[in-house]
C-alpha cells in the first residue's frame, strides 16, 4: 500500500493486437523454465511455453502472470523476446510499459509507453504516460489529460484523466485544484477508490485529521471490502492519539488484506 497509485486498467485485448499464430521466437532456456516455485497457474504457463516456445499468446499470458506475482525481471524478459520479433506491435510495448511500471522502473515504463504511442496513439498509453509524469510533477501530465478528454471517449476515461490531473496538482502543492479534480473524477465514477484516498490524503498531509477521517469513512461505505479506507482511518486515529479506534480500524484493514506488512506494522505500533 503506497501513497502513490497506479490506476489505469488495461482496456485493450492484448492478444487481439498480437499475432495469433506463431512467431519463431528464440529465447534462452532460463526464460522459459521456472527457476523457483510459482503458483500452479504460472507453472502451467511455463510448461505450456516450454512445449510451444513459438506461441505468442502463451508467452504473453506468461509475462502478465509473472507480473502479477512480482517476477518482474523474467516477465520483462518474456516481453523483450516477443518485441524482438515484432517491434511495431503496440500491444507488446504497452504491456512492457505496464510491467516496467509495476517493477518500479519509471524510465523503462515511460520509454515503453512512448514506443507504444508512436505506433498507435491510444488513450490507454497516453494515460499511462501521463500518470508517470504526474508523479514526477511534470506538467506534461496535464497536457496529455486534456488531450484524452478532448477525444470524448466517455466518463471512464474522463475519470482517469481527472484523477491524474488531481495527482499532479496534489504533488505540486495546488491543493484546491487537486480537490476539484478528484471531485470531478468521483462525479464520473463514484467507485473510484484511489480518488477518495488521494482526496483524504490532502487533508491528512495538512494535519487536518478530522476532515481526512470523514473522507476515509465515506470511502469505506463506497467499498466496504477495500482495506485502504480502514487503514487510513486508523492512521488518522493514530495521529489524533485515539489508540482504541486506531486498533479497531487497523484490524478491519488487516482482515481484508492479511499479508499487508504496512498494516501489520501499524497495528503493532498502537497495540
């Protein structure tokens, strides 16, 4: 759980943008063999790729599965092996950007999104790049978000663009503008949890804990199964030295995300 958020769902069917046949992909054995225990579904994909090393679809599924379990290095190797044989495939470059972003390699992610956009200027890649610019406090984020909204693709894309614009303004200290953008995001999609969290964090960072708490409480009514609102409620109570309430909220958060170390550490602090 981090304050910075990654938001944009993959709204394209990647396999449709790849060759559905074979690609004569040459890779090292280390890339197609599991070097450590993985979940069964990942291991099955390793086995499938080993049996059908030229299958673009299987290799892409393996890359995204590896990304989902945090095996970023091998996932990126899979993407590189695919891109080597199809350098002008938008879907491959976009997927590499998403994996690089998950891996925390911002520079590689930005380069990959840029490559994707040079092939096909999709709103998804534009927003992916804008999101990274926003976290870097680069005003290009706003320019890209404006371009996306002008495309008139609907409320979902408008919500993403408003959220990223809000993040940029929050990171650059323009709190009022950030709040307005987060409100616009929520108006387009009232379930947009990241917008609630970022909105509450503006108050939290300004030590306005009661105001932040109200936002996080409302967020928990929007999605009672998301651990983040409860965690941040706990943080507010912790900062206000109301430890009993902090313990309760951290326990609620932990019941929803038992493996989150940040929640575990927070609970230990206040018990």
